[in-house]
């Protein structure tokens, strides 16, 4: 039995034996809530598909056949001490009945020995914009309410800045997938690390809040950008980073300086996302409702609090959403409803076959063309 399941079951069984069923369920729910709200930055989220390396040679890699390994596009492969980049499935390569051959773009760290267990991840790059992409950049500190927030600044000629914000389980290395494109458009990029990230202040209670408190770090980044030369701001967020961007538009005193939003896999239904996170930690089914309720309480996501994006009439700026029906962590129905309610401002680019946070990965060229069309009038 896995650790989360075993611990929750042990707590429940012990306390039930003492005649405290309600207390047992509450404690088990709290345990599962903590598990859901403590993603480890830089490590794939629980539930991400794991694959076995069958073989690797120049330009190709053979992996376990699964829905994940057959996904179109470009991805990272991650394991302890290992990182590589894989491209599309090679249709003309010989495939075994239980394997698939993809293009091996690069091995950036470690080695892909047969039998290595790897996770397919949206994070393609390791390092910083200089070492990974050859882009001039500066390491900067953004003054936040909890302390200095680490960020990378990639300069360019325009006075419209793009602030990028990663999401659940990721780091500021994830947004580097769009940096070369943004740099070609001559758009300065501020790639933010926020509370809970490596090098950033820890949240006061030690847990994440699905953007409910983290958005204030994004607000600090907006202030920083305006102080150092930005005249307009475009926010580009993934997952909870997209949620933070919506909170900033709705709550920031500087919202009028935000000219556009790009939302990739936005978390717009926190109840469904918390349930998926708790389930990925192998929380027993009967405890899932309690885990979600406990997580909502711990994260301050009260039932009377409006979810971000739930009032389409409040939108005042253009929004581009990348989302798809195969996202099992952040359901895309709220994105569809938002786009349908405000077709004058919201464009939804549907990306079938893409996992959470991997909309660029599934179709890099299509993603960047949609981004180009959206950003051109905002520059």
C-alpha cells in the first residue's frame, strides 16, 4: 500500500477503534489536504505517467508504449539525475508491441540507460535563459510582501513586458519554452519565482493556496516591471500561474496597466483540481470529499469566495486561453464557458491530446502562431 493511502488508513483505523470516527475522518482529510497543497517545485506532479527506457541511440529513444509516450509534440524526460528532450514519434522507426520510438533531441543531464524510469514532463529546459537558450538575461530580485522574489529578466526593445508565471509542481524553467518566441517579437520577459519556490520566501503556513495568496507576488512583479520601464504588461500564466494572472486583473491596484492575459491550462475550478491532486496522492475514495473540504479550508478557498474568471462581465482586456479536453487536473469546461460568454474578448485555442500545462508541448508551432496573432495588437 502506498504511503499516503497507508497513513490515511492507519489514522482512520486507529481512531475508529477508539470510537472517534468523525475525528478520524477529519484528520485523514487534513492529511490528504496537506498532500494536495504541497507540490514539490521542479518535480513532476503525482500521477504523471512514468515510462521505462528500452533503448536510446543517436537521435532516437524507445519508450514504454502508452497514451503518454504517444502524445504529439516536444517534452522533457525527467528522472533523478536525468533530463532529456524528446520530439515527435518516429512513424517509420520499427516499434515493438509494447514500445514506441520518438526523436531524441538532447540529453541535457545524466544518461538514459535501459531500464531507467522516466516521467514525461512539459519542462523542456534546465538551467537559466543563458545556459539553456543562449539569451542575455539578468538575475533580479522582485520586492515582495514576504521578501525578495527571484526572477529572470530577458531584455528586449519594446516597452510592453510579458510577465511569465509557472504553475503547480513546476519552476520558472517551465516558461522558458516560450522565451525564444517572445524574444523574436522583441518583447522583454520577466520570469517570476514566487512564494514556495527555490530561493523565494516560504508561505507562512507552509502550503500552496492555488493562487489565492500567491497572486500578490505577481502584483509585486507588475510593480517592478512598471518601475523599470514597462508601459504595458501582458501576463502569461500556466495552471495556478494563470489563476494568479486572473486574480491580478480582478484585484490589483495596477490592473489598468495590464493589456492582455495568456492563460495556459488555467485552474478555474479549484474543487475539481484539489480532488484530482488528492486522488493522485492515492487518497482513499471515501476520504476524497473530506480531503477536498479540508484543503479548501486550509487554502482559504471559502464557498462564498468567487472563483477567478467566474464573472465574465468583469473582463475588460483581451484573453487568450490554451486548454484542452484531456487535461485531467484542471477541467477545461470553465475555460469553454468563459470563452462562450465573452467572445468579444476571449479566444480559446483548443489543444486536444495535451496534458495539464503541456499545451505548447503538444503543438509548439500552432501555439506560437496563436500567441503571435494575439500579441501583435498589444505590442
